[in-house]
C-alpha cells in the first residue's frame, strides 16, 4: 500500500495528472488554428519565384500546397482535366483563385482570365504572379461571391482554406475579417456573348450561395463548363452540407450533365446523390465534379 502511494506521489510530482494533461492538449488544439492563421497572415515568408514545369513564374507562401504548385506536383489529375477544358474554352473564370495557379495555366494557353480572390495575402501573391509573367490583361476582382452583393465575414487565413462559413474544417472563428461580396452575374453581366466559358469554383462550403448569384450565367448559351469542389460531410461544422443535393439538382434543372472531375469521368445520376445524402457517405471517390451541357 505504501509503495502504491509513493508511486502516485512521484507521478503527481514529476508528471502532469491525466486530467490536466487532457486540458493542456485541448487548449493547444483550441488555439492551433489561431496560431496558424497569425503565422500565415503576418509571419510566414514567401517562396522565391521559380519557373514551374508549366513554363510560368510562380511565387507563394511556404505552404505545402504552394510548394507543390511550384514543383508541378499539385493536383496532377485536375491539371490534366483543366488543360483539356482550356483548349475548348474562350474564357476562364477562376472563383477562389488563390495565388493564381490555374489562372496562370490558362494564360499560358492564351485564354482570357477572370480571377476572383478575397483573401488579402493570396491576392497579393496573385498580383505578383501575374506581374512576374507580364500578364496585365487579367481581370482581377478582390471580392467574395454569394447570392447578392454586400459584405460578409471571411474566417481563417489558411492559404487554401479560408471560408465564409465559421469553423469550416474545424478552424477557429477568432481570426476573421470583413470582405466585400458580389455575384458572378454582376461581374460577368452580358459580356462574352457566344463565348465558351470554363468556370472553376473553389469556395470552401458556400458553393450553393455562389450559384444562387449565378442564375443568368447558368442559363447562358453556349452553356459554360463548371468544375466545383463540393463536400458532403468532410468539412462542414454541422456535419452534413445542407445544400449538397440542391447544388446537383440546380444543374440538372438547367440541362447539365454531371461527371466526376477526374480521369474516370464517371456519370453522376440523381439516384447517386440521393443515396449519398441518405447514407451520409459519398462513394464517388472525389469531391470535384464537372458540370457540362447535356446536349
């Protein structure tokens, strides 16, 4: 009995009690996103500009995503798909342009580019990259998109994960800023009549709101081709994406067909989406989908 008591005292003297250790771990986890956001916004250093394997200059932060963009290892399947779509399109609309990786690829293929990016640090890199490649004809809009113009709160400062949804992907709501928002219909208006548009949307959970402000664009002729990242339950703070099925139905209602945005090009049906929502599991193997004319 005395031995057990001595052991207990030794543990309490030289080690944190389990309950306190759990509290410490919880505290660290609670503030890790704030630390990452502060570092990303104010302390991180930039990569040196390099010529990518795609032939353009690129600079960014030291995030793993930006390093991969420089090396040519970022999303190789998506890059192949985008290059094929660029060749069939006249205008590329980059919603959630980040530092301009896909915008730069489009420019190397001679396309007119509209880049939309609200996060200040990403926007600065985007401007640097366009300047380094002497592309002064790219349209740049430093706003977020939604169903109507105004302003909103952008949470987080991650190079690829800032969102208009608080606690997106588990991130803290402490690091936030006000940003201007507009709609895709406002930015495009009636321009590019008869032109083929290719639209990428990567907006961390607010896809449906963006599409609600893109009704005129959805109904264009010829129909644009869209590639959109859509999560069922991977990152939403409340679990399930409340508008997941609505997004797919919106495109079907406007006469689009839907495929996985990868080399498999699998056809997606209403039964597929309904099953995913009912089971709470998506078995498509991707979160990226391509929406194109069904004719």
